[in-house]
C-alpha cells in the first residue's frame, strides 16, 4: 500500500481503535517477559521508573509521579526502594531544597539494559515467522506511531 493512496475506510477513529486494542497486548507481553526473568526482578512500575530516568535523567519526583500516574508519596516510596537497591541516585536539587533530582546509577543503567536486552530477544522470537515485508511494514508503522506521539508530547500543555 502506497503512502500516497490511503485505503478507503481507514479513518482516524479506526486507527485509534486499533492502537488502543493493540498496545495493551504488546505491553502485556513485555510485562510477561520481564516477569520471566527471575533474579531480583523489578516490578512494572519500577521498570517504568528506570526507563523514565533513562530517557529523562535529572527528573524531579513530581515529573516521575505524573509519568507513572501516581501520587508524589507513592513515587517517593517507589524511588526509595530503587535507591536502596542501588539503581537510582536521589539528591536535593541544588537551587530548590524541597525538590529532588533523580538519576540512574551505573548499576541501575546496567540492570535496565540487561532486562531490555533479554525482553527484546524474547520478543524478537515472536517475529521469526513473519516475512521480511511484514517486518518492514511493522517497523514503518511503528515509526509513524512514534512520530505521532512524539509530536503530541512536544505540544504545549502535553
């Protein structure tokens, strides 16, 4: 299908419905793969915390809480468990004493990369039976999806 001639019937609403139906399935698979890893494994909120700090080093506790959709005390307790495990560094903001700055430690970064690589490897196995053309369509579609959500994220008020 050429990007210049869209298929009839593929409305924005149909796209939205497909995204909303598919993303939870993908996330469930990722969570399952993470849980299979054993070791002193991370909970999904802990994994999301490490991923957020990987993407946004030096974030505040408030921005983490907003990202996770939890209260500041809940984010603080979650962060404290990661600090105790040596995965997160939590310090007072240099100019704002009541604010904290959160960053991954080297150990947290390494642990996150190990989890991601193991999950990525397991999920890659699910794509083995797809043709190269199907994998290309999937990657192209995900790139478009990423662009749409990155643009939304950069809009004022998002």
